[in-house]
């Protein structure tokens, strides 16, 4: 039986506290949009941490086959790695949001910060010619001062109400992830998925793709319509270049 050292214990306490206080669906100090209207059978697929190759491109192939659109919260560094994948996302009608430049939780914890937001928006705007107005913080951690920074910049902060473990390594079986989504989804739900690892030059995830292939037909059979976050929440996706 393994025993945690003091540093590991401290990290576990910090992570548990941070997730409870700063993350959706209960944390975030009121800044998060965690779901849409509960009286309409509309739901949104959202994907964090991309764009990547080949994970995002393979996922896009599957979504094209299913004729379903998603909202992708992109890491600025990944955008610089794979601008052509971002262009494909945009051209296919998916929505692109901001997920910070380097996916570092510490940036949002600092009282005086902001480049992690702006640098990622600049990277996205350089590729698609528009600045994102949807933001999801790394790890879902949102402090009050980070929320204020985002509000001042004109962002809507997007959370979720259906959480999945598709980010874990080694990968969780897609049958288990799909079963969890089918169990937890409700009208208006925002589903959290991941099309890449945090900051990697390439990614070979397959469980997210297989999960989407499993849940989309089943949820459509239940009368659900898949929409993007702007359609679900009535929010603008982009602003002009500044």
C-alpha cells in the first residue's frame, strides 16, 4: 500500500479544495454559464485543450460524418502548433473559444495577470480573423479576480454540468464515458470533453472520438438536438479585431 508524502498530501488538499470552490458546476463565484434552458431538449458538446493532431482531426472526421457541431476551447500554444486545424474547425462551422495560452492554473490564481487570456486570443484571431468571446479556464478553476478580468474583456465564461473523465491517462474506456454522459445529461446540458492533452505537440487520443460516435445517435433518438454554445445560451461567439 502506497503512502503519500507531505507534498502529495498538500497537493491533494489544494486540488480537492480548488475543484470544490473554483470549478463548475458549484464553484466559480457566479461567473460560469453551466447549462442552457432546461425546458428545451438542446445540448452542447464542448471540447477542451486542442487543437491537436491527429486527435482533433480524427474527431472532426467523425463529427462531419455525424453532422454535429461542437464548441472547441483552444489552447493558444496549440493554435500556434496547428493553425491549419483551427482553420478547419472554423470552416466546418464549429465554434472556437479561448482556453488560455498555456493551460496553466496559476495564471488565473494571480491577482495581477492577463497575458494568458490575451495572448491566446491573439493567436486565435491571427488564424481566423476574429477574437473569441467565450472562455473556459484551465482545469475549470475560476477566481473572482479572474472572472472580473474576463468580464472586463467582454468574455462569457463557460462551464459545464456533465463532467467526463476522457482527459485521464491511460484513457478511460469510451463505453464508461458514454454511459456517464447518458446518465447525467438533461435538457440544456453542456458536456465537457477533451480533444487533446494539455500542452503537447501531438496527441493520439481515441476515447473522445469513440464516445461521441456512441452518444450522438442515442441522444438524438431521445429527442435531443446538438447545438453550439452560442445557440444554446444566446451569446456572441466572437468580437471584432481590436
